[in-house]
C-alpha cells in the first residue's frame, strides 16, 4: 500500500481486521488503550445510550470500541482511532440504529478533535457504492 497516506492505510487495513473479529469477542479484554481520554469518550457514548443499541451480534458500544481498538492495534494515529470509535455516530447508509443529530457536530468535534470528527462525518456523508468502486 505504499503511496497511500498512513490514515488511508489504517482505515483500509482495519476493514479486514474488523471483519475477521468474532462477534462475541470481549472488546474490553483486547489491547490496553493509550488514549488518555478513552474513558471520557466512552462515557459520552454511554450517555447517549449506545450500549442499549444492538449491532452485529453485540451492542453498538462494543462495536465502536472494537473499531477503536482495532485501529489502535494497527498503530493508527490517535485521531484516526477516535474517528473509528465515532465512525457511525451520525448513522451511515447501512446503519441507522443510532443517529446523533448533525446539530451536535460541534459537541463531537470538541470531544474527539477536528480531524477525527471530520473523518466521522465523511463516513456518514459518503456514498458507499462510490467508495467500493474506487477500492475494487
């Protein structure tokens, strides 16, 4: 994957890592997080009620933490890991089980950082079929 940015490499590599993770995996027992604000991030998500939302044979919270930890284990930068944790916070074409209103983008931006929030927003706004065609 030379020639691509480290962020692109982290995102693309994580797609394969996440799809191979068993659905019953305990995400809290995986890699110990290095993000000093991890608890603050998860507290925000719990406050939004995401632990009550089902997602891929586990809770939505477990899914978001698994994405964060997968990116972290690949050595991705902190902002990419945070974007991964919030990648579907506004919903996506495929997942509408939880959607934070776009009016709260500023709050999310303050919590996870400008770049991380922008990546999360782009995941919401993108046309998945266009991305899939580019990656094929």
